[in-house]
């Protein structure tokens, strides 16, 4: 009877796990927060921009962790594409999507170990580790973006107060938002931050074998694998009203045991966990039909990137070229 009981329990646990991890299950809303005025402002949002900053570190065998600029650019590119496709499918027009920096949200007073590419020479650099040509040419815009990235991270990362309340504690936030609004001609921008580590397969396998041998000795031959380093990605997203110092909607999440350098990570787990609960735009059916063909083509252009999964192409989707995208 005992084997039958064990079998039934194992089967029940398997069903529960499948339900939790299945693609049809909605992710938790535990970290989704909205501002008090979001309900009123949400109806005004149809067009928005996306600006992100992603930093990935390499964790290799026998070396110190270091940030990799090429890895970070590739991940930022995939994140922009996934976010753009997701929001367009929810009825929004994404006016622009770009990555002005790599590492702007990091502490600017600390020198950190950074390599241009995987296994390149490591240098001690202050953040940001990379600045796009557009941002370099406009110092005021550059400083405003760096300020907002750090304030967004501070507001969304903490769980005690409303993100908007924390955001507004810095009176200079309003001035920075005004500068960004003037350059982008936008009212709303989704800021997305990614901070992760890529653990080499060699290190994971080595740790797994070492922990298995150790626990095998300690447990008299029973192999019990302990926790070891795994790749992860911490993400923070915030929809900011540039007209007012307000974070209308925000979410944060840690994704573990995945590859932050794969496009499918962002089109799948990242989009679902970070943007699943982002409310769809409610527009009239006639307006939906009118823009459907063009938007469908843009979605295809954004998501059809599998051939580019192993290389980074700079700014492949609509960027902030000559700032005025549309007239107010």
C-alpha cells in the first residue's frame, strides 16, 4: 500500500506544479502598484514611449564577476522588442523605444569592473558604462534621463510606500521630467530597468557536482543537491506621467534559472511576469480596425528576430531620431 500512497502523493504534487508553472496561469500581482489617479489618467493614454537600461554581469569559473557591455546591449534590445510587441498587442501606439545608456541606474560614485565583450579585458569604470550617440550630443537630456532612472529604481524597488510618493520626495524630478518631455514630445514613458547575472554552464555544473559529492559524503551516500549559482534577472518597470511627477503603474520581479541573453526569455517569461497585468488600451472598435493593418506589420517586424538572437544590432526599432516624433 505504501508505494501506492507515495505514487498518489507524487502525482498530486506534479499536477500542482504544472498548474503553477503552466503557460495558461496568470502571474502574481503581488508587486503591481498603481497611483491613486491612475483610473482617471489611464483613459488619456494611447501613445507612449519606452526607454530602458539593462546591465548584465558575467559569473565565470575562477574570475570575479564583471559587467559586460555587449551582453547588456543585446538584452536591452530584446527587452525593447518584447515590450513594444506586448504593448502594441494591448492597443497602444509605441512612438519610440530606445536604450540611451548601459548602467545609468548604477551608483555613479563607484568604479566597477566592466568588459566591452565576453572575456575581453576588464577595466574599472564609473557608470554609465555606455552612452548612445544621441544622449552624448544632448547633455541636458542625458542628465535628466540618468536622474529619472535612478529615482524610478528607488521608488519601485522599495515596498513600503507608494512609488509616486517616493518619486515626489525629490523636488528636482519635475525638472528632469520636463526636459524629457520636451525632447521626446511624449506625455507618458514606460521606463524599464534590468539588472542580472549570466552564470556560465561550466560553473553551474561544477557547483552541482561539488555540492552533490559533499552532501553525498555527509549523508552517507545519499546524493542531495544544494542550491548553487544560477542566472537571474531583476526587472523594474514604471509608467511615468511626464506632465506630473507621478508613477502611474509599476511592477518588479526576479526571474531565476533562465538565460537573460535569449530573446525567448523576454518574449515569454519576462513579458508575462512584468507586463501581463498592464491594462489594455480601451479604444473604439472603428479606431482599432483603422490601425490594425499597420500595427500588425509592426508587431511582426518587432517579434521576427530569431535570426538576430546571437548578435546585437544597434537600434533596430524606431528610435528618438531628431526628437520631434509628433506635434503636441
